[in-house]
C-alpha cells in the first residue's frame, strides 16, 4: 500500500533540495548596496484574477538587465525582528508578536 507522500509525488520527480527556491520572472530593478546586488523580480500571476508577486534576490553578481526574463535558484533564509506587544481586539488579551522576514539569496557558481 502507498503512503500519502508517495501518492502526492510524481514518480519521475526528484526530491527537492531543502531550503532552495526556484524563481522565474522579469527584472524590474537592480541596486548595489554594501557590496551586494539586490534585484527586484516580478513573477507571473498564477491566473488572470490574481496579482503577480514581487520579490528581491540578493546576489554577488548582476542577474541581468531591467526587463530581462530570468530563472534562478535561491537559498531561502530568514530572521526574526524585534518583538512587540499588541492587544487582541476580540479578547483584550496582550500578546507578543515576533515578525519574521524571509530572504532569498542567489545560489551562484564559484
């Protein structure tokens, strides 16, 4: 008998690499900051009724020129920001929220 994981996985597909993301889209902007290049990418919308996603990828080298369509593998990262207190409007309870930011860094060949 097959497990649920086996049923949901195509037989010819490789196991994904942990903490890697495949990004495909068009370059909107590129900037240099503190020795690193930051490239803003707009991705195709999943369907006609949704908005495209906008992400930023950090890299050592330029990924392309404005308007170029690119595909790049990125390392997924992230970090916590400063926690802060908020009051739940329904219960009045004070809770601590800890914002988390995600980062994408291009996996570049040496």
